[in-house]
C-alpha cells in the first residue's frame, strides 16, 4: 500500500472511530434522558415534598433497572440530574450562587468520605458513596431553596474557634473509630499497629489536610451543620447495623 493511501486509511479510521464514540455518547445521553423522563414523576412527585434519594430508593417496589450497588448508584445519579434541573429552575437569577453552594457541598461530603476511607481502610463502599454524593447535595440545595431557616443559616458566618475545631475533630474520630472497630470485628490488631507506622503517619497527614479544607469551606452555619449532619448519618447507619 502506498504511503498516501496508508495516510488516508488511517485518517478514515480515526474519523470513523470518532463518529462511533460520538454516536455512543449521544445514545447514552438519549437513554439517560428517557430514563429521567420515565422516572421523573417518581423521583420528584412521589409525595407533596421531595424525599431524599435514600428514602425514595427504599420505597421502590420494582428494582429491575436499579438493583445491586451499581444499580443504586445509577438511580442516585438520575435522581441528582432530575433534582438539579428542578433546583436550577427554582434558582432563577441566583443560579451562580447555587452553583457555588453545589460545589462547596460536594467538596465537604467528598472530603469527609475520603477521611472516613483513610481510617476504615478502603473498600467498595467509599466508591459507591462518591457516586451518590451529588444526590445528597441536590437534596440539600432543594431544601435550602425552600427553607428560610436554612437561608438564614447560610447568612450566619462563623469563625472556627480552637474549641470548635477540637469538638469537630473528636466527633469525626468518634464515628470513624467506631466504624473501623466494626470492620475489624473485635480483632486485637489496632489499626495504628495493623497499618504500619509510616502508613499511619501518611493517613494522619491526609486527614489533617481534610480538616483544614473543611475549616476553609465551612464558613457559615449552613455548611458546618451539613458537615455535622453527614458525620451523624454515618453514626446512625452504624447503630442501625448493630440493632439488626
């Protein structure tokens, strides 16, 4: 084959591959839009007030499309997309402000999720939680847009005192330590010993960085309360498992 023909062949292959990729993305977007439209009434109009993704998922009678952990991830993704659309409509001229709140809430929850992962020692849970955080964020934004008390909390700027930082850190470690204990199932190997001195130092450094990031992001009462609520939700989940 002549060099010119080879070049034409290669370029044709690249164009075809690009078209195939664009077609696949378009097809996926069309499927997602169809699913959103199909489940929108359930996602957003199941009751007079919008429920959290967790509560809506628990109420589903048919999980054929959303079964298993990955299916639940997808359900939460669709929930987030649907509610985001509603939130952006409600935001109107406050769209830029709401976008910033969305980014900050995602950062708060993802930072805490990563901090818990470092203590617990990893696992697929944290990857699934990462996928589901936007649904939690959109629910918080929905509540913010419809609750004057939360809007007032947002206006109430806060400065972290040394006691505030200690209390928050102790609360995090209370839950994280309990969680790690459940994973170890009473094994005598304490996680500091089990993970090795260097790994523990690296983890402690990353956790401290996370705490600093949270201090910088949680500049008002609304953000701080959301961070505390996220930690509390993990404690409730742990207590729920113990009761089963």
